[in-house]
C-alpha cells in the first residue's frame, strides 16, 4: 500500500463523514418542519484490486437516502385547512410554473384568490364537483386537476335536483282513501316551493302516488300542476315490490312571480311500506339551498371539500386528489419540501383518500417531521469522532511521507 493511497483513503473518509454531518445538520434544522422526511447517509466501500503481498487501499463513497415512506407523528390544530394523511399517499401540489409535485406538508391556508396554498407557496390540487356529481379521477396522470379554491362569491343559491320521501301507508285503508303529505324544495333562484305527495289506495296492496306543485295545481279534468305519478305495489308482508323505486318529476320553467325554474327532481321512495297502523311520512331529505353566504368550509376523511353556508347547508365543491408511487423513498426531493418522480420511484398513480393505499385525510391535523433529535445528536458525535480518526490516518501517512523524503538527508 502506497503512502499516497493511505492519504487518499483518509481524505475519502473525511469527505464521507462531512456528507454525513451535512445530512445530520439538515435533519436538525428541519426537525420542526411539517411533513419533512429524515435524510441519512449510507456508506459503501470502494475496493481497488490488489496483487501479491501488496494491498491497495480504496476508500468509501456515500449515498443520501430519505425516509419518505416513514410517517411522522401527528399534531392537532384548530384550522380546518391543516391536513395530514394517515397512510401512504401524497398531496398533489402545483408550483408557480405550473409543474405538479408530491408532498406530505399539509399546512394549507387560503390565499387572496381563495386557493389553498402551503407554507412554501404550492397550491393544493383536486377535482371540482360539477352539478353535484362525484368527480372521476385520472389514475395515470394529472389531467383534470384544478386548484382547490374556496373564494366567497357572495349570496349563492342551489336548485333542488334529488330527494327522498318515506311513508307508511295504512294497510286497513279503504279503496279510494287519500293520504297527503308535502316536501319543501328549492327552485333555481333559491325560492322555496311546496310539493304535495298524495297517496290514493286503488286496490288491495296497490296505491297511486301523485306529486303536485302546490302553487300551480288545479284539479281536473285535466289536472294542472301534476309533475309526477307512480303506481306503488306491495306484497303480503307490506314490502314495496315496485321497481324502479325512484320517480323523476317534470321540470317547470318560468315559475309564476319569479321567472325561476324548478328542474326535474329524482324522488326516491324505496322505504315506502304498507303496514297496519296510522299513515306516517318522513321526508328523507332534499338537496338545494336558499340564498346564503359562505360561512366556512369542512374537509372529511375522504378529502371532500364542503363549503358551509350561513343556513348550515354543506355543499361539496372539490375532492382532494392523492398520489402514490411504488418506491416512495426513491422520489427526488425538491425545494419547498416537495418531491418529483424519479427513475427508480415508479409510476405516479393518482386516486382518492379512503381507497387502496392512499390512506385517509385528517382535517385540523399536521404530520410532524420524522426526525428524532436524540438519534441525530448521536450521529453527529459519531461523525465527529470518525472524521477525527480519518484525519489521523491522513496525518500519519503525511508524517511517514515526510520521513521518507528526509532519508536523503
């Protein structure tokens, strides 16, 4: 083994320990950074071929790894826009340049435009609800994603589109008996309308249902204002046998006195029964809302973002998208505590919380850094000692080289 080889080996060791000390310093500096993932320095030997009785010293090389798949602890807050993922997914965020990244840092707040952004300025991405329909995810890309925006748009009203009516029809009623009940719905301008549901027994185990718009109904013949009819049949146990168990009403355009429209309504009557006793009815609920201002928002464990209005009504506006990769620890860290896809990380797959390996979303919670200060301080001491030892190797080889040079004297 040459003296120069010994010196190069010592330098290699000092460089390796310097890299280790650098990751330790980064970890300690980010011990309170939301969603930060610990960096570590892994060592591997560099062996040079040796022959005969000689030994050629090699050295050591380092590789930095990130414990991205290791989940940090959870701390709880009072902000509904603080989000943590309990599971293996990542939030999808977008930078100012329009490029999408992955992150576990969920400390989001609305900016001046209502977009949810984290502390590094990245915008949270999701899918928008349109006409109340659940969005469809694009599993192999970021197409269709949009910024999750919660901007107050003043007074907002929503027309009713679907609801339910539950009733028990008395089996002892005489043929021709009528049993009325009603349901309040909302037109396109948020005005309330009353729909009357009139059940009439037409035969044993058979009833007719007529849905009337109270404001425009006049008896016939022909009757005016009847917007839906349905025959209901029951078995001997009083169970509904009619299929399908939903009816769709006729829309009413240009409602008198308002100029608003009442769109077609899908009414579910699945829970209608015919049993002994009194006639009872329970409105199973109706969507839509009267004019109201935004008063806040809520985010559930499946990532559905609801806007809350002054009347207490919750309207779904967005669904937060999550992403996974086959090897999270091989993602490429970028500035701002975000990650991009690497050649060894695998393909990014997008989806929704509550399914597969995406985990669940916790509102009013943040994922802490997974750095353990005690372990980092221990690693720092080890790196310091090892650096000193390698410097001794270098110094000893330097001294021997000096002795060799001075032999001529």
